[in-house]
């Protein structure tokens, strides 16, 4: 099996595990379903490993598609020999494949082709054989037609030889090796733009040099952006003399006149053909690695954000703060439904703080509010200070919630469908409140790239980024599970095996027929067939169902096993659930079958111990230092509470309650070497930081993690 061998050549996993995983994928299995409910077949591979298999499978398909295109092109040129076909069909990489095809995709306008048209290819062959002893006399025989001199004949022959040298796979691989090991990337500022305001953010790279193989991903992406915007010129260089010597050792075998011509052709091939092409290739490879690193950081951040702490089903009053236009206030029920909305004006220019406090107090009482969510944008600190002055009848928790992407949601088609009779300001406030109740359920409605937790997301491969982020969202949604009776269409669409169309069908069925009462009813949804039910049923939860397993991660295909466990234990399924004493006495080996083994049975027992347990921590109240309102209030040495709001490869950014986020550089995360920023902090973590430096003109704040 060619695909199997290809994947095994790129990944260290058991052959049988990869083989079975490929079969499951071909059967229509999704990553969340396969990783959780087919552990026996995959050998307990996790979602990351299965994701790698999926990626390699796609790479193989791209490679095979390119092979077919090249074979077809070679057949049309009538140059496809059996030997060449075998080389193409056995190529293991796109780079090797393109090297094989290179001699056959020449432009008709090359210097070498022009020399061929002048009849100089035989002369080039004679020189490359290195046997001619009176080269001038030999070359003179080719002085005819458009070739007016021996020098012109030799020059044309050298162009042909340079092309041959450029097409040699061993030579190309030798230069690739030099670039991989020794290439330096350097930048020089474009003088006419050096002093422009836009260029200053790239000031560090006005005169920069570094090893291409060692440059951190974030720095390479910054340099490439600076080049793209026209502020610097970029150069990739290696030791040319060393590269030329290596080439000459592979080609020149004599010391006669032929050797001299070949040496000139080698220099020409290197300078004009090999170095420009292969240095661009090396830069592209480095950029792809930087892309992958940036996408990985974004994916890790997004996962942490989506799995952020939910408050749960509590009644929430949400505020989208503002000065001139006022603060938009909404009251939501425990399921996030909009009950009331109004605008208050506590800040300049109206300054109706007293009236605003009275209104908030009366709304909190009227709608039995349990928590208040305040957006962290403009006027956030002032609004928070105002709310904390209100004397509520009951204990109400106050949270500051990230607004990132809320404006994107409020103007989206999803928001218009949810709230057709309200403007964007009301929708934005609702989104802030719902983010407190359940970050995952609300954030899935927003394009992940708009949430702002990555680095250089606009510079990386957008298709690859989108695919990676969609995978993260899908994995998070299925790891938590979805309440089918309250979930929005966007949330339902990420459930394993469902997708947008079936999500709409589920939503419509629920609207027309009322709440789902059991998982069996899910099968009645139009167009939701047996495969979709198999893939998605266990991730769809039904609260207060007659069968308690319907509100658990136990798959319906395993209900019979749980029933048998309960019967053997002398209990009902209801009595078995949440009964650790009874569960620990169950001999799992008794329930093994041809398809269900100890890994799945172990998962079932864990789920029965705490069915439907949310894997996320509960939301905690956090308070910034109330004396720090702007960057001007900061002083070196201050210790401040903060929340990690973005993680990059070079450190993490921290919200300390003002407009500007501070940076904890990777070197200030620990006194020892930091390999992975994510090992020291996580998104939305509440930490204490020490102020190291404040650059007010550039609005930069340097922080240190305080242990």
C-alpha cells in the first residue's frame, strides 16, 4: 500500500495503527470520533497523531496528483522513457519531482535554447567530455550563420553547459545542503523610507544579519513583512567560493582548455540559475517553517481561549462600555436569551453616573442578575469602577470580558439571524455576556482569525491557517460536548459528522418539534443518516433525559454494555452512575468484545463516575490595580496583577488593565532557559508581573513574571 509506506516514512507510529486509521478515515470517520471511540483499532492514537496522519495523507494526494500531471506532460513531449517514468513514480517529495521535470519545462527564450538553435549543442557536448586538445580549432568549425566568432561559439556552448549543470540533481542538492547549513539572511534599510513613521516598527531590521537555519519564526515573519512593505531589502547568501569549489569537484576532471570553459559555465550556472532559484527555495522553506510555527502558536492559543472558564448557566447583565455613545446594557437569562436592553450615559460628555448606577441596580434586581460582564474596550476601567460602587441587594460577581472579535460577530449574518430587530451595539453587548456564560459556545460564531490571539496571522498561509483553526474548534467543541437543545447552528455545525447543513436541519427540527427528549430522536432529523448519527450522537448531550446516558459521553453503541454492568452489579443504570464504589468493583475484562476493549471500557467507567463533567475550570473574578489607569501611571519595580491575553514564540502579552498590553519577553519568564512559552503561562491565566521598563513614546511596556 503506497500511501501507508509514504506515511510511515514520515512518522514514527505502529504500522497497524496507521493502516486502521486510514481505513477509518476512508469510511468517513472524523478525528474526534476516531480518537475517542475507536481506540482499539487505532492503538489508542490521540487526536494530534490522527491529525498528522490526515495531513500526510493530503500531502501524498498532492504528490500523486503532480506526478500524474508531469507524466502526462512528458508523454505529450514524447520524452517519457521507462526509466524516467519509474523515477517520477517513485519520487518521494515535490522538490525531487520538480528536479526530474526541470529539463523538460524550459522556456523557448533561454540563452541555452538560442545557442541550440545556432547549432552549438554538439560543441557543448565536446567541451563537457573534456577530451578536446585544440579547443579553438574545434570551436572554429561552429562559426557560421548567426555565430560570427570563436568567442561567440564558446559563449553559446557555455550557456548550454550552464543549463545542464543547473539541471543536475546532485549539483542542486549540493547547493541546497550549503543553503540549509550555512545560509545567512541579511537586510538593509531602503534609505528613502528610513525615517518614515511607518518604518520605525521595523527599525531593528534596518541592518540585520542572521543564520537562516537559526532565525526564530517570529523574526523571519517580521523581516518578510518589512520587505513586503518596502522598508528593507533582503538577501540570502552563502560562501560562493566554497559552493563553486564543491561544484567544480563534481564536474571538472581535466586541466585543459575544456576545463577552463567548464569553470566559466559553472560560475554562470551558479550566479544566474542555481543561486537565485535555490536561495528563493530555501527562503520559501524557511517561511513555511515559520508559518507552521506561527500557526501552531495560534492554534494553541485558540484552544486555550475556546476552553476558557465558563460561568455556566447564570443570569447575566452585560455592558459594552463607551463614552460619547454611552454604555449598551443587556440582561440575559441563564441560557443567554436577551430579556432587556438599554443605554446608560455615566461618562463624559453626559456624566450621568448617579442615574446609571440606579438603573443598573434596578435591572439587577428586576432580572435577578447573578453576574455582570463588562467589555474590556474603551471606557472599560471607568465602567468597572462605577459598577463596583453600586450597592446590590445580592452578591453579584463582576467580570471584565475580552471584546476581541465582538464587533465582527455583531455585524455578521449569524448575529442578524439571531437578532434581526436589534442593531450592532445591542448584539455586541449580548456577545460579551454570552462569552462569560460559555466562551466556547459564543466564540465559535466568529472567524477564529478575528479573535486576535496569534502572531503574524495575516502573513502566513491563509488556507493552512484556516484549516488548522477549524480543526482546533472542532476538537474543542467535541471535547466539551454540546447541549443539543440550546446550541446555536454554528456550535452544532462543529459537532463530529454534522456540518452546517445538518446543523440547520437539527435547529429547524428543534424549532418545529420542541426539545429533543432522547438521542434516539436525533435520528429523525431529516438527512441525518446512520453515519452522521454514529459520528455525532455521543457528542450531543440531552439534559434531564429519561436515559441518563444521553447526557454523557458514553456512545449509544455502548449503552447495552453499561446496562449489563448495572445488571451484574445488582443496580439500575441510574444507581450505577456517580457511584465510585460500585464502579471500581466492575471487572472490565468480562465486557471485552471483538470491537470494544479495555481502553474504551476504561473511558466508560471514567464517564460514569462523573457524567457530563465539563473539562473546563469555572470562571473566577479578577481585579486589576485600581490606581493604574493609563501607561503614565506605571513605574519601574511595580508589582501588578494581570491576565495573559496573547502568547507568541518570543514571550507573552499581559493585560494589566490599561489600553496597552505589556510584554513578558521569553527571557523574563524564568531565570532558566525557556524552550516553550506555553510551559510557563497559558492564555487568560491570572498572574503577577513586575514592571521592568516603560517606553511612553513607543507605548511599550516591558514586564517580568513574578513568581
